[in-house]
């Protein structure tokens, strides 16, 4: 009876090994070790710029146009934008490329804008200003930084242009 018990345990262990070996290749994991899902959503929901002291340099919320795929970050007047830490909030299961691995120079994304009445409300960029900026893509800086959002199922990709607009001195 004792030999039968040992033999049964060995068979059960071998079955577990075979089952686990067979399931190793079935996991839907991408090259970054992230789970591939069925979600095809592909958008940026929030954008943040942090200074070297990990405090925001933005004034107000970033303006994100998911149809035109543009992110506008409004920053305080005189903010050095050559050493900032960007933070993207993405759709569920989405990922970003290029990967954020450290601080980034946003100087190429700085956009000079001729401001008009109503562009700034209580110190924040208005909807009027944001829609006017997006309406004229030819005025975008030629080397503006671009990031691509990739959906959870890894089948949809959308490239977002990031613009930085400095609030006028007040």
C-alpha cells in the first residue's frame, strides 16, 4: 500500500508539471511583460509635468483633445521646461511609447501664441485658447514631442502631440 501511495503521488506531480509546462506559452503577455487584453480604447486621460522638486509646473488642467490627439500643458511664466518629468494617465490597459525613463526636455514642444482677450480666465488657459491652438496645426512647433498610446489589445495606436504654452506674465 505504501508503494502505491508513492506511485500515485509521483503520477500526480508529473501531471501537475505537464499541465504547468503546457500553460506557460498561453499567457497573453507583451514584450514589456504587460498583460494583453481585449480592450481597444486608446487615449490620454490626463497629463502632468513635474519639476525637479516633483511639484507641478502646470497652471490649471492640461487640455487634451482625443480626436485631434493633442495635449496642451499650460505652464507658469518663466518655467524652465528643459528638465521635466511627464506623467501620462492612459486608458485602461494602454501603454505609452516611447517609455518615460527619466526627465525630458520639452523645449521643442514650446509653442508661442499671440494671446487675445478671453484666452486666460482667472489665470488659467480657457477653452477658447485651447480650441484656437488646436485649430491651427500648421503653427505647431515642427519638433514637438510626440508619444504614441497603444491599446490593451495592442492593435490600436494613436500618436499624440504634446504642446507646452507659457502663461503670460501677470
